[in-house]
């Protein structure tokens, strides 16, 4: 191998950090999907004030939440 090939290869710590970041973003995507498919099950143990807050979120906040979740997951793929 040449020196250029060795210089272009990322260190193992990069892959560890990338793997942890990918799993973290997958967890966020999982919670997003669960919140959209069955919000009552996700919010079942939350206090009534929290349920009211989430139910009353404006459309722009929901859109921003979705873009944030899927954008962060897309950056890791």
C-alpha cells in the first residue's frame, strides 16, 4: 500500500463514533415512528399536561421534528 492509501483510511475510533451515532439516530427514528403510529401507547404513562402539550403542538413544530429526526438519520447512512 502507498502512503496515500493509508492516509485516506479513517481510524477505528471514527467507526466507533459513527456506529454509536447511527444507533442513537435509529433510536430517535424508532420513537418518532411509535409516536406517529400509536401516540396513546407512547404517552400512556405521561401526565395529562404533557399529553395536552404534545396534542396541541402546531403543525410547523411537527414538521420540524420530522425533518430533524429523518435528516439526522439520513446523514449517518
